[in-house]
C-alpha cells in the first residue's frame, strides 16, 4: 500500500505565453545536451590529460576551476562529463518507457494471465530497493556504466507499466475502443494508435521523472566506484575523487555536485511543463 | 481474529518473497564470471589442497539445488559464511556495523519528519502565497539532490569552511556520536524532507478542501482546534504511508552518506564488498537489508490499519 497523493507542480496553470522559468530551464537543458554531444570540442583542455608537474591547483586564469590531484583541468572534465550524465539516463528513460508502455498496455487491455504475470514482476521490483539491487549485481559482475544502465531499465520499467496499465484500464471500456474493435482494427493498432495517445501524457511525464532519477542513480553508482571506469570524466566520479581534496580545491567537488543537482532539477521542471501542456491540450480525455 | 489473519497472511507473503530473494542472491555465486572456486579464492594462490578444502566447505561437488538448500539452512540461522576479504564471519561484521547505521537512520528520520511536517503544513495553510511558492520550488531542488551531493556541500560549509562539525567518523558514546552524525544525518535528510514536505502539503490541502472543515469553522470551532483535530488527524493517514517509504529510502541513502563521511556502517561495508567482489558479504548484507525493508513495509500496513477505520474495515472484512 503506498500513498498516492496529488503531485504539486511548480507550473500551476497552463499558460498561453511561455513562462520565464520554462524558457530558462529549456535553455539550460539545451546547453547541457549540446555539451553532451560536443563537450570535448569546446573544452579548453583534453579532459584526460594529466599534468603531474602542476598537480592539484586552485582556480586560476589558466584553469578556471583549478585542477585535480593528477593535474587534469576541472572545467574540461565537467564539460566532458555532460556526456555520461545525459546519454545513460536518456537510454534508461526511453528503454523503460518502451518496455513499460508495451507491457502496461498489454496488461491493462488483455487482463487475465498476462496481466497477473506482469503485475507479479511489478510487485517484485517495487518491494526491492532498486539502488541496492544494482550495488549487489555490480558487486557480483564488477561494476560498469552500461551494466547499470541495463539494470536500471529493468528496475524502472515496472513503474511505467503500472501507470500505463491503470490508464489503459480506464480507456479500454470507452466507446472509441469498442468502435475500433467492431470495424476490425487489429489489436496492436488499437493499442498503439488509439489507446496510447490518450495515456501518453502520463507516459511522457513519467519518462522525465525516470530521466532525473536515473541521472542521480548513475552519478551515485559512479560515486561509489560501481559505475563508469576509473579516470572517466563523470560528475559522480569527480565528486568521489575530489572528496579528499575538499580542503585544497573545493571547486573540484562542488562544481560537479552542483551540475548534478542543476541538471536533475531542470529535467523535473521541464517534465512538469510538458505534462501540463499535453494534458491541457485535451490529450488525456 | 481478523487482524491476526491479516498479519499471518502478510508474513506468509513476506516469506515467499524472501525465499525468491534468497534464491536470486544465492545464484549470484554462479552468475558471477569464473567458477565458484575463482570467486571464492580470489587472488589467493591455489593448490589442490585449498581447492579441495573449499569444495568440501561450500559443498561445490553437490548439485546446485542441494548447495542452495545447505546455504539456506545456514542463512536461516543467519550464517552466511566468512568474508573473503577479512575471513571473519559475515554476520558478525554486519552486526558490528548495524548500530551506527541504525543511529544515523533514526536521527535522519527524526529530522525529516520534523521538517517535513512543519514546512508541509505551513505551506499548505498559506497556499499560493510567496512563501508557499518558494517552499515548493525548494522541494523541487531538494528532490533532485542526492544524499552524496548534499553531503559534500554540508561537509564543505560546516566542516571545512566553518569547522563546526567533524568531517569523518562516527564518534564514541552517545553525545559524541550525536555530534559526529549531525552533518551526515542532515545530508541524508534533505532529499527525504523534500519528499515528505511535498506529500504533507498535498495531504493537508486535500483535507482543507473538505466540507466538514468549512462546516467546523462555520460552527465557530477555533482555528487551532480545526487544524489539529480535523485537518491533521485526517491528513496523517497518507502521511503514515509516506513515512514508511521514507525509512526504506533512508537505508539506501545511508550507503552514500557513510561513504561520503567515512562512517564505518553497513553502507560502507556493502560498498567495500561490492568493489572487491566479496560475494558472501554481499549476499549477507543483501538479505539483511531486504529483511529490514520488508519489516518497514509490514509496519506501514499496520500503521494504516491503526490510523484509518475505513481501511481497517475494508482490509479485515
């Protein structure tokens, strides 16, 4: 039994003109995505290049955010780190959306045995603490970024499946579904082109929640040493590496930490906004 | 007795789930890359004697199901074998670290509920005011701040820059421990507080909308009496469920916080074990945490029953 209370939203009413907060959010997110793709091109130094002669240094005109213990430029590593912060969560959110939506539609529409099999899997993953599962499996196989991505898809998709199943149950008895059935529309087509568009706002909103959650989870696993390989420019790993340098160059820790919070927050706000827009357009009847 | 039947039914369901989890956890030894001998021997130089000794000790020459059965019998007595790294019994290591983690979790839970209830109720009563909007914005940021990130921020401000609190360790004795764990507990509580605020605010708003609240005010019942006896009592029901979820989150957050603040608890134990692929230790901790989380879930269900006569009638009927 979990408490399902109404979710508070920063963007209260659907607006016709764009909200300042939304414009700022989308701009920052756009920049971060650009960084994820082109980060290495614009970074002032090679993020992997060590300068052992320089070693740890505080911010200077040459290294704006200073360097880490191996003399690597912090700013360059933060720019390059956008890649692992965006790519993995995107794959997880998309993978979980596809898997969860297909299973949720099937469970809600067909009911019966397929429904109870899918729901048992949902119950099992809901009763396990997800992060712990990833830690245990990573401990067994040796941690890696893509292993964590695959595991998170499997652990996150049940949330999507549960939401879509509920929404589908609500749509299935409606006249338009009846009508489509009676004129002989095939089942995959009813599910994908008739029912899915009506449950899509919930699916997309949940994908953005999953994106923010996976960003934090992947960064956390890298922080614990169970995510990206040592040496990779990654915000979570940078927090772990810089923790002992907190007395000398705190920026080396605080800057990547701030990037994690900033990106996750922006994704949540953007998700809220997309949800409000889609539902106010009458897509969720 | 309906209540006893309910608890028995829930305990049986938990037992089935635990059985499934234990099977998955045991299978890890065989899913891990390399043979079971490779996993258990690690870098220890091997000779026929050590291999034979391990085979006998872990019954590796028996069929898989028999091995599982033998392992399960041990697990039921909380015997998970010895850690590969330290060669000490797994259960002993876990129990030695449990008190620190429990202390940290309870401390953080108290902070979360205090902030969550106080701020959540305040925001709901001042709905749509500047303060409410500001608090809602803060919860959005708080929810996106993982424990290890809030950890390094608090560590920097209060320990490195201001020097008010120690930067690592768990301290000895109650007061010293309270002092050492203050920063970790607050770091751990930030994300949970945001979660509680969000749900408390929503729960209180839902009750404030009810006709019986308007009617109570119309009958001339004082504001504070309406708040405590009408609004909060009814809002507590969803909040109880949230607080049980929060406890399970705390346990996972503690893993990150213990690493951030170098606290020698169960969290840092499982991370160390995972980083060195110490399977018996991983298996032991996984079962322990699964047990604790399931216990919380059962408690949450019982709390619902105690708080809400409607749920009680529906579930026990």
